C-alpha cells in the first residue's frame, strides 16, 4: 500500500467555534489534503478521495443554499418591518422605547449582580 504524508498540521479549532471563517478554513484544509493526496495510487485512497470530494461539493452547495435562504428571510423581515413602521410610526416608537427600557433594566440588574 502506498502512503502519503501531509506536511501541514491541521489547525486546532475550538469545538464550539462554528464561525463562517472557521468553516472556510476547514474547507480549505480539506481541499489542500485532497490536492496533496492526488499522487497516491492506492485504490482505497482514491475511493476515499473521490468520496470526500463529492461530500465536500455537497456541503458547499448546502452552505450556499442556506446562505441564500437566510438572506431571503432577512430581506423579507426587513421589508415587513419597514412597512409596519411606515404604517404605524408611533406604535413603532413606543415598541422601541419599551424594548430599550427593558434592555436597560436587564443590563443594570446584571451589572448589579457583578458588583
């Protein structure tokens, strides 16, 4: 069985960090490993490499589709909020004032617990 070595060690990532930049780094690391394994001629390694490439392409497509859906929902919510504020400006001002007072109360209470 032929073997190959990967000289770049994977970057340690906290298990709870799932930021988009970390995901992009993970995808780049996987693509680099796949590229470096291209010289391996073992049949099992080739099958694994092809399977990883397929799963990576599927994951990229899913991530892109998820981003498009999130963008569409956010745009729709922003439009609905804009329409509501234009129809009922004083109610929107009252809601914003109530939300601000609630947040201020919670923050003051939280900082009082730390003292």
